[in-house]
């Protein structure tokens, strides 16, 4: 089993928390609470990893993204992949 880590930007908005992965275009999710958003972020990363051949997975969590919005926070999300 391998563990992958990717930085996710959590944008805290009035209607919930939007989650994006800057290093993985198109990989996004959301939640109403921080706990739900963290759970959904892990699930989104796991689904991304599951759909990619191991040899083609990019090196994730290479650099912490720069934040441009005062409502943004960065979290390091971990997901496991079984070979």
C-alpha cells in the first residue's frame, strides 16, 4: 500500500466549503462542515488515485500553494492506494 499526499485549498464560503487540488486539475469536492470537507477531500483524492496507473501518478504535495483569498486555507490530504 502506498500513501499519497496532495495539498488542497479549502475555501470557506457562506454556503459551505469548496475544496480544490491545485496539482490535480478537475479534482474538486465540497462539504458543509470542516469534518465533511476533509472526508470528501480524502475520498476525491482516493478516487483520482484509483483511476490512474501507478506509473503515471504525478509527484503530489511538491509545493504548498499560494493563497490569494482571505477565506482560503491549505490542508495536506492523504490517501492510500493498494497495489
